[in-house]
């Protein structure tokens, strides 16, 4: 299956989807997507939602927090393509929505990095 580039609002491909897994430019696992298009980090924290653009967006103020989910089994490492198609035309973001890959990329980190990772104890 071909990797689907996930873009920022600026049009840069910052992640890749091999459903349900999300990967960064190095091919490291950074999250996953549920059937309802919710995006979670590798440690099970809610990150946002996947749009049709495709982008990962998140509401700035969340009144109801989504529960932490148990991550699926880690996937095999993938190798992102050398060339990536240009981003499609994207709709403007509402004032209450933020682009996760552009404004909060630390929410999607590899299993062995990031400030939200589990302690090693």
C-alpha cells in the first residue's frame, strides 16, 4: 500500500499515513488514526482529527477530553518516498482550530522521544 502524505496548512508533507499508522519523515511511528478519523499519539493521547485535505487539526479549546487509548502493536518501519505530490488546495482554518503538524508537532513524536513519553522506570 502506498503511503499517503499528510500536509500542513502551508502545504508541506510532514507525516505519512499507512492506515492506521502515522509516520514521520524518518519512517518512525508517531501515531495512529481510528476508524472515526481521530488521531492519537504513540502513547495513546488524543491529538486531533484527520481531515479530507489531508491535515491533522485540533480544536484550540476542548471542553470534553477524549480518553487515552491503548496503542496498537508497533508497525514495521517504513521508508517515505523521495518525491511527494504537491499539496491540494486547502480550506481556511476556523479561529478555534489549530493545525497540529504546523503549530504543535510535539504532540506526534516517536516512541523514544517527546516530553509526553512514558518514564522508563
